[in-house]
């Protein structure tokens, strides 16, 4: 019983992180605006880099926003 307890806690935070990334319309608005700006941009962005980059991007802004909030 104690063994499944830790894994459940670890899998919980991992799920919300992945769901919160695709959840925001940022990924949908990315291909939309870029498409009108440049065709090669959206193509390469929707290729695959958007997944790994989008995961790191949201994490950085969240950490920075949290630090910048308490400062002021």
C-alpha cells in the first residue's frame, strides 16, 4: 500500500503539467498568427519543436513570474 502511494503523487504533478501546457490556447494561436506572418515558420513550429519548446517555455515564465511577483 505504501509503494503505490509515492508513485501516485509523482504521476499526479506530471499529468497536470502536461495538460496545462496543451490546455492554453498559446499552442493554437501560435500556428494561427505565424501562418499569416510566414508560412515556413508555422510549418517548422508545428513540425515537432513546439512540443519540447512549449514545455520549457511555460515552465520558465511561470518560475520568473513567481519570483517577480514577490519582489515588487
